[in-house]
């Protein structure tokens, strides 16, 4: 019998983390499985034979995607051509719905089972996508419990697998231990600045975050700032902004990786909307959620969006637990003021920690095992 071949495609770092854990869980069940496709450093380290660089797909925003559309379409065509000549037993699209769903639709029509891991946010906007998703997806795997009903009502076989971040224990037992690991003084106020994982996000968010750090440091000269990055490219973009803003005197500590450690060590996080906000909440880090897009993209999304909140902790808990500063409100002055207010209110931070624990219990499942089982169930019977 030939080896099982599984294609996995993740378009951004959060998907890379999910994909890496899924590959390990699949190989624990099928040691000889061949995993091919598109992923980042974590998926490659887990054993992915990577066909294209993940960075080419890591673009967010409607207008921003248009500027990168030609190379993205070229990669998609090349992927489909290769899958036609080198068929796989199942295709797993990890998030990145605008890239993965059209690929899944073609493959499903060819007879290849398709699994989409991370439900597209039809509950927030573009609910009209559901019929197209049904034509593209053999099975949907969702991270949040309320999503299962949304997709099943549209006739899409769906399984809630929980969120892997809810299983992960903090990197250290206490904030003090996290600071010791990062060699930080225990008494200084520490702020984690997370400007995003994509170049386009960092270009948009870096000026406001650096300005916020400057204002916070003026109010609290003993403060320190941790800024984690996944790639050299994203760090270079942020560093270039530091030079343009003449902010080299600020106590900004740029890190490769170590986002979890930075959030565990921090008193307050200033976090760009996305998976990082959920990670911060599950680590018990009080935060301000922020985001900026190009004015045109924001205007379009504002008209289409159904959800009132954009931060995952607020959406999942059904209330504005965490402050959000979006678009024109996402200024350095506003971010600094809200962060300093949180720092000055330890009782509020304790209450936030309690709400974040509720969130952990809501999302806790054996996610990797459940996701791997769902993928294996989609393999052809002869396997």
C-alpha cells in the first residue's frame, strides 16, 4: 500500500502553528504519512515538504490583497497543477479562506476530500459565502463552539475541535518567573507590544505603538517594552519605523519569537487584533486591542461587518471585556492612556483574569487529537 499523502496549506503564522501541531498529531497516528503543501517554519520543522513560501500569502485587507493578487494567483495555479500531477489523499486548508476555498472547490470536484481548518468568519461578515463553502468543503473544523451550528445549518459537516491555545500552559508558572526567564527586573512595569504577524499589519501599526511607548515611558520612565516578531522581515519593518520616528532611545526590546513569554511577563499588552489577542487572554495578560487598515478597506469592512466587537476575547465572551481602539481611535495618545489606566487599576486586572479563565474553559478540548481524527476520517476507505 502506498504512503498516505496529505496536503496542508497555511497562509499566515497562526495557521503555521495550527498546522505544525496537526502534522505531529497525524504522524503520531500515521507515522509514514507524507505531508506536503505550504507552511511556515513551524510546519517545516514538523515535517512539511514546503512547495511555496508562506510569506507570499500573508496579506490582510481587501485593498492590500489586490496589490499582491498576481503572485498569489500564480501560486494557486501552480499548487493546483502540482496536485493534479501528484495527487494527495486529502487536502487541509488551514484558515486563509480566500486562498484555500477556491483550491478546495476544484479538488472536491476532482474527488479529493477537503478539510477546512478554522471556520471563515461568516458569523461576522460575508454570510453569503456559505453556499460556496458547502461546495468546497468535505468537512469543516471550527475553533469556537458557536460556529458549529452556523455551518451545520448551511449543510456543511462540521466539528468543533476547540482551540489549541486553551490547552497550552503558560511558559512559566508566574509572571515573576517569566520575567526571570527574560532577565527583566521584577518591579518595572512591562508592556508587550504585538504589532501583528504580517508586514502590512506592522507597517500600519508600528507608528501608533511606538508613539504609545514614547508616551508611556514619559509618564513611567521605569517602564520596559517587549516586542516579539516571527520573522526577520517583520522585525526589519518595525526597526525602520523606530529610526524614522527617532525612537532609538526608548527601552524597546525586540525579540525573535517568545510572544508567549512576553505576554506572560507583561503587566499590559498592546495587541493587534488577531489570534494574539486570544493568546494574551489565555495567558491572563490584561490588554488593549487595536487595529488599523487602509481607509478604503476599513470603510468597506465597516459596511459589511455584523459583529460589534473585533477582538476575539470580546466576541467569544459576548461583551466588551477588553478595550478596543480601532482605526482613527488607534492613536499613540489613546493607546498610552488606556494602557496606563489599566496599569493603575490592579483590581480591574484581577477581574479580567477571572473572565479570561472562563474563556479558557469554553475553548478547552484535546484539539490536536480531534483535528487529526477528523482528517483521518476523510481519507479514502482503502487507507
